[in-house]
């Protein structure tokens, strides 16, 4: 992957995340004042498509990221400590209120509510009991990816599958760690239209599972920083 191709892929993902619409070469050149022509970007689109990082839904449309494109982008993000530092203070603020609360489920529910508000994802959590908390459905469904009643109905059914299998999807993950599943990488078949972050946490000595679910065009930089901080707040110092 050349630096120019990598930059173009990143911009395609950023634009698609904001609009949920195919991204054109003209759009990128105009918005980001790129130092090369629209024709050059189109040529790079062809290469990115051939290598499986983007796809073209119609001959006259722009490109959208594929699962492989999102995965490449996320892997690059993980090597950028400055991105995590940028969002660490957001997660830090979310955690502060937890120290004044004493009941484990109340802490978990408050945490999930705050994470859902910041990420526009559905967040689910479960401690050792059978009770599963779920927050953020409205913000999740308000995104441009969910454009029809049938799609929304299916999304609600898919989320129910996660609640049923939350123990199964979290059991192989070590405490303080997480896994990100994009599209077809998801262990649950109904989740293959989405991205899902699954982490193992500890609240007042009780082990639990936290799940963030969003469209494949979710804000990976913010959401990965949120989950990393929530699972291991002691690794980050608020300046």
C-alpha cells in the first residue's frame, strides 16, 4: 500500500462514515485540496478496488469501503498513539462519575449510557448475573445507514441475538482486552452487517462483558479509544 493510496483510502472511510454515501474522486479533491488531480484519484480507486479495499456499487457511483478496507484502516489506527490520546480525555470524563457510585449494576448502566451517547453505538453489558443492560438504540437507529422500516426491524432482531449470546462472544477474551469484528469477521452471523467491539471488564471485582455495536462505518478512532480506556483506565494519565 503506497502512502498516497493509504491516504485516499482513509479519506474515503472518513467521508463514508459521515455520510453513508459512495465517495467520488471529485468530492475528495474538492474537500481536502489534494495535491493531485481527480483523474489520479480515480486511478487509485481502481487499484484499491482491485485489491479489495473499496467497492463500486454502480458504474457511475463513487466508492465505498469494504470490510477489508475498514480492517486495514483500523490496523493503521492502532499504531497511532496520538489518536488514542486525543480521545482518552473523553473516556476519562465518562469514568469519573463511576467512582461516586456503589452498586455494580448502576455503575455498569451509567457507563453504558455514557459510552452510547459518545459513540452513537448500541452498548450492552453484563456482569455475573443474568441481567443484560442495553443503551443507545435510538442514536444507533438515527444514523443514515438505517433508511427503511424493514432495515430497522431487522436491526432490532439482530441486536436481540447479541443479548442472547453475550456470554458466548465474550468468553474467549481476556480481562482488560477486547476484540473488534468487522462485517464477516463477526462470530454471530446476524452481526455481519455491522461492526462489533467486545471487551472484558471488571467492576467492583465482578468480571463482565461490554459490547459496542455500530455500522461498519462507525467512528473507529473514537470507539476504540473509548473501549481501551474503559477497560484499562489505569494505563492512561489525564493531564
